C-alpha cells in the first residue's frame, strides 16, 4: 500500500476530482449518469467527480494506492465503489478551480476505486466554523487498486447528504455510449 496524500483539501461547491485527461475537456455527461451512487462520479472517461458534505472550506483526505483490494473499514459512514481507467499516466487529485495537490503515479490500466466519507451531514454552523479556521468536520478516504471493470455500487450509506446524492444519481439516464453498448451496437462517435 502506498499513501499518496494525507492532509486537508480545499473544496468548493462540494467537489474535487481525480483527473487524468491532460487538460482535455470532459464529455458532456452528468458525472454520475447511469450510476447507483452519487458520491463518486465515473461517467466521464479519465476523470472522477467526488462529492463532499461541506460546500466550501477544508475537508480531511487520505488517498491510498493498493496492489490488491483492501479490507473494508466499517468506521466510515459512507462507502461507494466505481471502476476507473486513467486516460494517461498523469493522474492527479485536483481541488475545484485549483492545481493538483498530488500525483497518483498510476499506470494506464483498469482500477477499482473505493470512496469513503464520514461527517457528511454538515450544518451551516459547521461550515462557518471551518471557514473561520475551526477543525475539519468531514473526512474522506480514497483507495485505488487494479481490478477488472464492474458496476458502481453503494456499500454503506447512513447520512442524509449521501442519500440525497445517491437518489439524484439514480434519476440520471446512462450515457448514450453505455446504452448503445448494452444493446449490442457500437457506440456512436
């Protein structure tokens, strides 16, 4: 296991990313289109869209790269998994509107990603406290390991915030390329 990042991350609009697209624009697909989870969006190739409870401020973040699937840690309130394949060898964790905070140094192959959260039901008072320099209230763990592609899944959900985002994701239709592939046709270009 390799710890890539262990610290705080500034978020804005409840989001940060794992991006490997080398500045290429994302497809025009809702980040969680066709998924059952709404916390770790993997609908756009080469990028993960990660949702936090805090709208703006600092969150705790631990990022790990494993050789094999790590055991589940039940101390997390939220646990989801998605499949991800980097678009290049230059994959980084990126806050909204800012440069990379760390490089993941991932070979271009298929990965399983587990995104865990704790403290996502952030109150307005919590947010003001964080913005005023108070302690971080929500924490996240991002784990990656080589694995064959599989459907996304919600392993554990306990907070109202996560339930809201999961419910929203389930209303989004799958991207056209995924629908066409399931029907046995080649995706349109």
